[in-house]
């Protein structure tokens, strides 16, 4: 389920979290080589992704339940 990104924040472990329009949050960790998200460390690149879509796993689970 694609949801629009409303903003970003850091969680208690300083990992980046995307705040989605549905109210859910999704981690967007930069943790190479498993997860390559160098963009999340850069403020401009983060802001450029606000308004774009991200898959919301929680919404997907709710819909299939
Ligand atoms: Zn959701």
C-alpha cells in the first residue's frame, strides 16, 4: 500500500523514520550493505522525498487481514 511521506524524524536510536500520511511510521535506515539509503543522511535529499510514496507494510497487513 503506497502512502505519501509527510516528514521525517529520528527515533530513540537515532535511526531515521518516515512519517506517512496514514499515521504509520516506517524506518528508513541507512545500513549498508543491507539497506542502501545514503540519501536519508542528507537533509536536502530527505526533504525532496516528502510527498513521494513509500510502501506501508502496516496498511498492507490490515487490508489483507
Ligand atoms: Zn499505513
